[in-house]
C-alpha cells in the first residue's frame, strides 16, 4: 500500500502508482479528463492544453504532470470548461475544418471534443490559412488543412517507427507539420503500416481507400 | 503576411437577388414582348473549388450544391467516380441500394413539389385568389391531402436515410459501390407502409390528371411552345431514372440521337455562355445554338421513353400520351401530370426493390484499374444531371464540369416566361398582378431548384422589369 499515491480529483479520492501522471491515474479510476493531443501509447508532451487541470491552485497539463501525494486536482469546473472551449474554438478557426465533407467526420477526436464541450458554432473569426494537401503517396493522403499540431505523428514516427518522417517547422502561428523530404510524402520512407499512419486524431493523415466506408451513424463517435 | 492572401469576391448586388426570381422583359417598337430573360444566380463555384480535392471526397462534397436534391448530386458524382476506380458494373447489392436511394429521393421530391408547391394551383385553379391559393388553403379545405404530403415525403426521406445514412447529405454511395446494405428490420418497416404510399400516389396522380384533362384547352397554350426533349433511356427504350443512354427527340417525336453513351456527351451537347446570365445555355450540337435547346425533367422523360416497366405507371403513361395522340406532349403545365406518373413509378420501383433479396447482400464495393476521367449522369427529379471529372496521378480533381437539370431547362424557362408575357402584354407596356401570378405558375411547372422557387405557391418572390426597345425601364413590379 505504501507505494501508492493518494490525491483527489474534484474531491474524489484517487490512487496512483508512482510515476503515473494525473491523466493515467484518472483513466484508471474511470474519471475522464478532456484531452486532444494525448495518446496512451506515445510520449505525452502537453501541447494542446485541453487537459489542463488546476493542481493545488495552479494550471497544469494532466497528461504530463506526475501524480503526487495529497495534491488537490480540479477538473470538471465551469472555468476549465470555458478554458477548454476557447482552446478548441481556436483550433477550429486556425485550420480549415470542413466537417461536412471530411472523411473522418464521425470518427474525429476534434469534432467529438467540440460536441462534448457543447460548441455549436465558431466563436472567433476564421483565419482561412493556406495549407498544403499532399496526395502523392500511393496509400496515404496528407491533408494539413485539418492538422491540429498535436505532434502524435512526430512522436510515433520517431519513437515507434524509427523513421522521423514528420517534424514541426516554424514557430507560433506559422508552426506546421513538414515531411522529412524536400519533396513530398511519397519521397519519404513512410508506409501505411507505420504507427504514424494510425494515430492522427483528425483527418490529416488518412489511409487511401478507406474514406466513407463506414456507414454514417455506425462510426466510433456515434457509437460513443 | 496573411493579408496578402485574403481575397474578396464581389458579386454585383443587382444580380444577387437573394431568393428572388428576377425577370427582364424586353419589348419591341410596338410594345410586344421580344425576349424574356429569367435571371438565375446558379453561380456556386463548385467546379472551381473542388479542384485539388481527392476524388473520393467528391460524392459527399458536391451534394452540398443543393439542399433540395443532394441525393442526385451524390449519385451522379458516385457514378463518375465508379469510372475513375475502374468499375463499369457494380455488384447487384450496390446497384440496387443506390437505386433504392434514388427512387426514395424521387418520391420525396415529387411529393413535396406536388403537395406543398403546386397542389394549391391544381386544386383551386391558378386564376383563384392567392389568399386561398396556397398550402394553408389546401390544409383547410383538404386536410387529408396536406397530411399525405407530409407522410409521403417522410417515407421517401426514411428510405434515403436507410441507404445513404442521413436524410440529407449522406455518405452511402462510395466509388465502386455502397457502404451498407438494407437490414431486414429496415425493409419490413418500409413494407408496412407501402400499400398506403401506393394509394396516396394514385390519388395524387388522379388530381393532376383530372385537372389537366378538365382544363386542357386553357392549359394547352399556357406558357407552352414546341421543344425538343432529352433524357436517359434504358437500352430497350424503357424509362430509367437511374441509368441509361442519352436520347433526344424533337417536338414531333423524331429522334435527334438515340442510345448515346453518356460519357461522350461533349460530342452532342454544347454549353453556350450569354453575357446577361450566370447560368449557361446548353444546346444539341447537331441542331445548333438557335434551335438546339431542349427540355428535361418529367415531361421530357414521358416524351422520350417508349414505355415504363412498372404496370400502374405504364397504364398512366398511355393515358398521358393519348391526350396528344401518342405524339410528344409540349404542354408546359403537363409537367405536373408527368411528375405524378413518376411518383407512382417510383413507389412501384421501391416496392420491387424492397422485395429483392439482393438488398441484403454483403458484396458492397469493387475496384478495377484506375482511370483518369469519369462521367456520371442521372435523371434527377428535375431532369438530366451531368457530372464530369478528371483527376491527376495523385488522385486529385483537375477538372469538373456539372450541368444541372435547371441549367438544361434554362432556355425553356425563358420561353415559358416569354409566352406568358406575350399573352399579357400586347401593346400596353404594363405589368399586372395577373402577369406576375402567371409567371410564377409557369416557372413552377418545371419545379426548378432555385431558392425563390422553393417558396410555397403564391409566395415566390419575383421581380419583373419591363424594358422598352431603347432599353429604358418602363415598368417594374415586385412580388414578395
Ligand atoms: S498530422 Fe495529425 S497527428 Fe500529425 S500533428 Fe497534425 S493532427 Fe497531429
């Protein structure tokens, strides 16, 4: 028992194993903390900030913050809901997210998060950025209009596939995903079986030949 | 940085008559109507902005063109994409599921048009006071009929949902097939109501037929003129609303061309651009730009086909053709009667399909050798719909050409409006209430997919302007 950490989330007592993050302990305890960039099989880096919780009065990302004895975590509060809504609202206007004809509609974590947070219409003006589409790879369609810069593909390609096909370039609002080639995705070592091809939360990295094959209403988000 | 990428597109406010039908009537020196121009903002830019998109997105994307018959765009694009993925023949389940979707769309669209948009005209006569000649008037005087309209529309929409996934803007048809079959439960839910749908379709057909036959002499000249007719046709000459080859006939029934493989439509149809309209004017190449225009839709389909392959609709077709002694019917108001024959045909087809075990098959999608060009045509509720695409080696669209039903009927609108106007204005350059009403009735016969035309009967916003032979405005009236 002594190697267990005890803390609270919204007043509910939660046990964590040493080294676990708040997110991992919450998941084990069946408490949902909203998240977007986090993927359980990849290194967390807290980039989207959607999982921000208040730890002993200070904001921290639950996916990177280790659980500690006695910490008081606030998760499901009106302030944090508003904060998460703002973040997701910004993601929508910073990209070109046209759910109405996106092949991942109904199976998209960004869209699902918007529904969960009760976002029905954009709050901020659209940026309409000029983002590239790379359809050169025979098995993969890369659509960066929909990228939310979660970094999952970067980590998966580097840590799991050992390839480093994707990386971030630029800073701030100009930050974007680029492929490890002067040319296009087809000129990289990317394969459709790579982990990097399986983890995109939105419709940015898509397997060709799968679009709209799942009937509307039986897709993952509808089942949830 | 970002400012330099911002583009502003300005559309002339005078032509952007949001939700209004805008008509210009040009007079000659003797104040007789020389030309009518029905202005339509059909400029949606889809052909341009889908360039660069992957081909598999197109059937889902292009249906956003229209909130009235999205299924037709969905299916026409899917048919073109079948060609792109190298498929010339779908599996029986895929073809029949798509057909079911299409007949469901035809049924709900025709029911909506009949009950909501045109029944007030047919029940009260188009001379009746607009205060009662509307859907509320119908609901008060014929309450059962208004309910039937709603229930028939719902039936068709539920079929769309069961085949496309959603009642509007579904995703069912995919390149090379369909993404679901029909479950036994779904099938049985439809079969339960089918008898009722037959009965209601028959009574709707009777209203349209009786009205036309009883008022034949008055309707014959109304907004009418001789025209050619064009539609898809099955190989044996039967009406086929989902697939076939192209047939065009002239106003006397002589074939201009027949059984033309529609992928070669560019050899037969040319689209003319006129400076005063956003909408192009298609015409039959071999007849030429002056006389090569044609009509599409229910009237054209009744005229072009040799027979209908469902018994009740075939019986109705024979009665329809008897009115013109077997010759093509060029009476514009007969569109309504023809539309109701198709309504009955659609429910007969739906019944046949629901009783077909292939709908429960599991072989949904196939794939062949990739191609770089695909053409898909379908008979949409309002007429022949053309979709044509080219892609590059990266699966991206490089060219799209769409000819929608309403564009095919473009010249016919102008002719109908001109005919009505000429009958009203004869030397006296004045726009009367009667003229405004009659223009609405004429346009409505075609069931055009215009935002102004989707307003209920008597409520179509219309702006009519009269120009003298020197181009001066002599009268203008707006009907809200
Ligand atoms: S492409 Fe997908 S996985 Fe990669 S950063 Fe963008 S959203 Fe994340």
